[in-house]
């Protein structure tokens, strides 16, 4: 047992346990048979985690749905009412077709019991936050969360209730006053940023595909927060085709320095897997190995700056079979301090199960993709690393231009030198 200070300034005994929050009811968040966000990805992730032995002896917390009091922390009463009414009627009726608040669209079609399913995902992230805040655990992961596009009165981007924002609001009311949120989904974490745009107690950092090339077309480097919260919104847009080494160069050029300056008490990570090179809805080029490296980096940053307190959630990711289950199994492993070597064989029983569900899919045989995740650390605006590859040199120039744009926009507001790689 170790002793650690709490957000309230006292002390509590913290054990070595790590928590996985999971409910089979997460699978009820199902937009329809042809919708890209298919909860099968969650089922296959948990099946792979179990098959590979990751969950042996691990406490699994079964969450309750978030109640209206907590949902209203972020969402409006009219919006909650609209979600409840929409999910209570049969699809295709006039009431559904006329549903307001972004409901009933191609991205956000009506499905039965929409409110109940969405509240369960939000309840999972809240349960993870409560486990950490109580001192029962240092780390908790809920792959069902990460619905980062939902706005106060609007469904967007496959997201109904913004679970991360709800959990952040709850933490702010329960002893925390410096919370960092890092979003590595391919799409900008717009809903969480918007919820705390003027709140200096919350630092939001989003690394995402450039807004000129991908929905929701927000997350420019110039978006830095408002009023007394200027500097607490940080956006690191990267161009389509960005590979592991360049993405990690950008991550490490921005995230560690910002966290060190902000001094958060807890780190919340949205770990969307749609940055993968095979994802059908985005254009980045990360591998499972690069995504794993980002999870390990965020865990280590939580250890360095937050006394280990780390809450990780899922998010986007539409490579349902080949990508998401491996990526998020690595995420769970990172949270549990049970890292899985990328060369580890994918269990044959999992491959047999998935082969029956998805015949014809080229199933992975190992947990990684043999990608080199080393990167050249950013060394300032005048840095000229020698690569010997002309095309990579051009890519380095482009990523470095993006890095310095983000640092020059936000870092001075945090008291940092945007051109000093030590910050």
C-alpha cells in the first residue's frame, strides 16, 4: 500500500488495484445494422482481452445508467426530453422524422431505448471517475465511453450524451479543480472543448486530423479557450497520412509540456482508434503499435503529473475486427499495468470466433503490426533532423509547422516558451 494526497488535500490509502468498467448493456448502443459505429467492436475487445488472459483477477465494475441530475450537468432539459421521446417511438414515424436536436439524421438515427443506452455509457465513465475520486483505485478504463461530439442540446457524430464532459463536471464538484483531458481520436474533441471553453480548471488537448480535411471541421491551432480560460484549450491538427513517428513527434512536442505547466490532479484520455491507417472514416496512418505507444505515454504522464490518476475511455474507431479490438486491448493492458508485447499471438479461439462472425476478413495473427514507433523529438523551430529520406523530410517540415503553430497559439498563455523544446 502507498499513501497519496487526494484532490481535497488529505491522504488516503491507495492499493495497486486497477478497475475495468464494463456492462453488456453497452452493446445496446446500436444505431442500426449498417451504421459504422457498431458495438460489436466493444464485444470483440472484451472477448480478446479475456482470451489473452488480461482480465484474470481484475475487478470489473458494472455501472448504473447516469441519472438525469448528472446528465443535466452538461445537457439541457429539452434535449434530454427529446432523446427520451425519440427512443420511445417506432423508427419511421412522424415523431422520429421531426425529432429536433440533431436526432433522426443519417449520423444519429433513432434507435429504441436511445436514452437508456446512452445513459449507460455515461454511467460507465461516471463510475470510473467515482472509483478514482474515492481513492479505491488509481486507474480506471471504460471502453464504452468517449462520446466527445455531443453538445449541450445537440446529438452529433454518433454521440448522444457527452460522458467525458459529464464526468469532468462531476469531478469539479467533488474535490478536483485542475483536470486535464487529452483526446487522441482522429476527429476533434469538440464537445468536451466547448463544454469547458471558458473554465480555467479544465485543460483540453486534442490531437486530430486537420479540420480542413475532416468533420467536424473544428480544432484549429488558434482555438485556445476564452476569457480567463485562454490557454486551456490546445489543438494539434495533423495532416492526412500522418504516420506513427510524426504523430508521436507532435504528441510529445505539445502534451507533456502543457500538462507540466497546468499541473492536473487527474488525466482523462479519450482514446478513439480511428487514427488507424485502415479506418474507413478518417485519413491518418497510425498503426496499432503507434496507438499503443500513445496509451503508454498518457499512462506515464498521469504517473508523472497526477500521482497516477488516469481515467481512459474509448471513442471512435470503425475497423471493427482488425483494429479496435487489438488497440483497446492494449489500452486496457496499459491501464492495468499488464502490457502486452505487440509480437504476442492473437489467441486462436478468438480468431475462430471472429472468423465465424466475419467470414472472409483477413484476421490479425499478432497483437501488433511490426511498426517502428521511435520518433525524432521536436527540437525547436530551427531544428533540421537528418533523415536521409526526402519525402520524410517534407513530412517533418509539415508536422513541425503544425507543432509550432499550436505552441505559439497556446504555450505563452500557459507561461511557456513556444520555441524552447525543453518546455
